[in-house]
């Protein structure tokens, strides 16, 4: 039996009672931190609270040599832990398929997901979100040209035209680090400067830092202003709202410090 | 202090350790079951496990007379429990705004959400979902005309054209009950019969029953076939996939019994 358990958003206490029960009944417990990371905890705290030894798997362990450790799940209880909800990464789905190929029964124990948490934190309604997108760190090509992805700009534009909010995930890079809301705003304005379609001009954005922690920060402001607003440590994420319903606008003003002017001209 | 705590998907053990800690430190604990329901538990089981008396709030208590019980949160710890993640319903956002108006500090403890769970259960990738939609129960108008909403059909059509999957929530009605996957397929085919645009013809759909329970059922098949497939008890939800990536198609075949023919012509 292989149980996939989502750890939730921030620290070792975001796991569900059901997930903890799976750990207690497990013969072996694994975790991977490379597709997602819990900023509020570490392996030691997890092992202490869960009262169980946990083995950290590298990308290679998960993607190249999974059979080596999956084989134990044929006749004992193996738990595989990941940040957020389980199965968010294609890697996890692939792992589940390989387990199925080996005749191993799998179960999923769900955890809180950032995709849902940003709705609660911002007050923006879940059913009004369109396709999500990730802003990658810009890079310099072999020819010495700075490459900035235009995809986030286009996705946001298409969503706004359809009246839909956009969840904008920010790149996590081993070398370049966790992208901040400030960097993300800078990048969107850089693309605006190139394309000049006006999508990011006087555009409201919501910056969210440390979702799921005891001290999340949620700040709504126009992109130009949010570029210079300090939200504190990682992880950061952004939402670009489309036209707002009244309760959404009220929530952004009262809970996220948005300029009160956004309350005008709302249905 | 008012803590909003998401209970997760199915039963009393889907709450996080952090949520349980909030309950233990609470002076009063409330729950509402009218925007969302946990099929695998009841008030008695929750009170037993959480070792705390829990008061059930009606829609009127939450939407008309919230000040009556919110006032305690000014100088004591009040916890407000809801199924799924917290703040999914506009009602909860509204409640948080009223608490803010009363000078009450609020926090959110997130729980697993169906919007994320369906990705894990189906193997369909989170970032490939477009706008979600709800299929309402058809009804007979005052003039005796059967009214079937065309909105779900249009939303699915638009998403497919944009290459995006659609999460289709199914109506929960006090009188008409929990809509099943079978009823949902019947309704989509009825609208297809009227509009004749072919969106639902030879269209793959994924039916999911009892997400978060120990025995979820996930079945992928063409809409005509899924209409007659028995998935067992509620709650049900549907995903209509757009064009599939290879791992997604493989997951639907191996984990959801989709016809193997869908593996042909995939990139």
C-alpha cells in the first residue's frame, strides 16, 4: 500500500489527522521537498511531531529510481509526503502510475492547497478564476539576450477579457531563489513596456505572502505601487483580478488595504 | 479573535492539527453545514473527537443575525468551522468583513478543497483548468416550461476551445437532493440535443464520487456511457477534460478505467 499524503501549506501542523494516522501506521515514510517546500518547518520538527523517521527523496530518487523504494509498498505500508495537496505535480501522478504498474494499491490523503487558499485570503471567489500561470525568472540567452516570458501577460489578458481572475505562481529557482511579488510586478511592467497593450496600466493586483502561516500578508494595490510594497519573506504569490463583484472589492479594501477608489463603479 | 477553520473533504479526521489546536483553545465553536456538508461524519462524531461542544448555525444565524454570536469574539476565542477549505462561499467572506467592521481580528486555517482534490484523483493537471461551473437541477417554470441551464454547456465549450479542462460542480438542493454524475450527463446530453453544436458528442468525461473518503470512485468514459455508470453514493463531481497531455491520458486509462482508445493521437 502506498499512501500519498498532502502536508498542506506552511508547517508540520498543517497535516490532517487522517494523514498523521497514515504516518503512524506506516512501515516507511518518505518526503520530497523539490516540487514544493514548507517554509515554516524542517525535517527535524516533522520527525519530532510525527514520531517517525522520515527519509528525504531527491528528484533522482523520485523520477529515476522510484522502483527501488516503491517495491516495499507491495507488502508493507509506505507513505509519500509532499507539500500542499498531493498529486499537484505531474511527477506525483507519474509515480502513482508506476505504482499501479507494479500492482501496488494507492490512496490519496488530501491537504490544503495554495490554489484554494488564495481565494480565502483575498476574498476573491473561486469560481471566477480562469487559467493560472507561472512567472519564470528572466534569463540571459546564449546570445546574450535577456529573455522575459510573455506568456503570463497573455494569460492575464485573456482571462481579464473573459472576466476571470488569474492566479499567478512565482518561480522558485535553486540559484535565483524565490521570486517576490515586487520582482513579479517589475516583470509584468517590463512586458507592458514592450507590448504597450495597456493590460498592466492602472491594473489592480493582489500580493500574498506566507499563506497558511500565522502571519500572512495580503496587499492589494495598483501594479506600479505594489512593485515597491514590502511583503516580507517567502513564499509569495500574486492574483490579478478581473472586474470585481461588490463583496470582492469590499474584501480587498477592508482586508487587503486596496485603494478605496476601487469601490466606485462596481455593480 | 475569530478563527475560520476548514474541515476538509469527508469526515471529522480531515481537519488539520492546527485546526484542532484552534478548537481546543476556543471558548466557543460553531459550524455551518448549509454551504457544504461532510458526508462521512456528523455532529456527534465531531464533538467526540474534538472533545468540545459545537453549535450548528443555520443560514439565518450566519446571514441575518451574525452579530449576535460574533460579539463574543471581541474578547474571547471563537472558532467557525466549514466543510472543505474556509472562505469558499461568499457568505464566509461577508462574515469576515462584518467581523472586521466590529474590530474583531480573524485568522484562516485552511483545509483540503474539492477544487484541488479532483486534480489528484483524476491525474488532470491543476494549471490546465479554466473557469469552473455548476449544473443546477432543471426546474419547471410558472408557465409550465422545463428550464435547463445552458451555461454549463457554454462554459465547457469555451474552455475546450481554449484547451482547458472544466470542473463541473453538481447542484445540491434541499428538496431535489444531491445531483449524480448520471443526472449531470443526462442534462448535458439534453442541452446537446437542443443546441446540436456537437460539444458533448464522443466527449470524454470524468465522474468522481466521494472524494476524500476511503473509497472514492473515479470513472472516465464518454458522456453517453458515463450516463449509465453507477458510481455509488454522494457527493459527486464531474470534470470535462480538454485535449489531454500524455500522462493525463495514461492516468485516466490506468486509474479511472478510460477507454484505451484515448491514448491514440496524443502528443
